[in-house]
């Protein structure tokens, strides 16, 4: 089973198409890279960013909250935090249902 940082790294490579170096494996390394990419997407590809957030199942109400002028962080920081929060939720769900009687016959596709 892969760890939380590897899940985030996988998300960044596949969903956000961010090329990463092998050594960039922990959240401290990954956060500023994801933040910079989201800043760029806000400026240049907002529709693609919103589409990606929708596919990742980030709640629209949370996105709207971080985009309000009175939110204490920048929009990019808020969205980055939402993406990481959602990935952590997905990771916890995977852990909860991994190797249970319900999944013993499932085949993991790679």
C-alpha cells in the first residue's frame, strides 16, 4: 500500500500533469510545487483548474469559500489546501476499505 505523500505525488503527475523528480516525495517538497502550478492555472487556465477540481470531487462550496475576498489565504493557497485535504480523505477511505471482505475479490488495475 502506498503512503499519503505518494498518493499526492500520483495526483500531481496524473491530474495536474506536473512532472516531478524522484526525490520529491514528502508533503514539504510537494506543497510548493502544487501551489505554484495552481497559481499558474488560476492566471492562465482557470476553467481547466475548475474542471480538475470537479473531477477530484472537491466540494464547490469549499472552492467558493476560498475564492472570496475575505478568505485569509490567497486563492491558490486555499485551493492547494483543498486538494491536499481531499487527497487525504481519499487515502483514508482507501485504507478503510483495503483488504476487507468486500474487496478481497477486486482486481487492482494499474
